[in-house]
């Protein structure tokens, strides 16, 4: 008996769906910012700080502001965005 190594047709379309999802796009954008932060901090300190340290540092220092700016940029002028964020905090 042999097992088939072909993926079902739905797997490829599922991957495309995930890649096109807004959640995945946000993940990629955030990851890119963390990698930039890692590079800048590593250059400043003179050694590679590693992804985990960069991640934790970026979350602590920059994530909230980055997300707020991104929400504002994505909503753009003329679009109606809700007055409250998902956390219940009133948006400016």
C-alpha cells in the first residue's frame, strides 16, 4: 500500500485565503517592524540582540503607538472609523 503525498485541492486555496486575510497582513506588517527594531538596536549596541529580545522590547516600547498610527492611516481621511477601539478605549 502506498500513501499519496499530494495535497488536497482545498489546501492550496486555504493557504491563499490565509495569505490574503487582514489578520495575516497585520502579522506580517508587525513582524517587519520588529525586524527593523532588531536591526536598529543591534547596530546601536554593536551586537545581535536576537529576535526574542527585539520582540519584547518593541512590544514594550513601540507596539501601542505603532498600532494607533496604523489604525489612523488605514482608516484614512473621509472614512468612518468607530469611536472606540476593540479594547474599549475611546479613539481620539
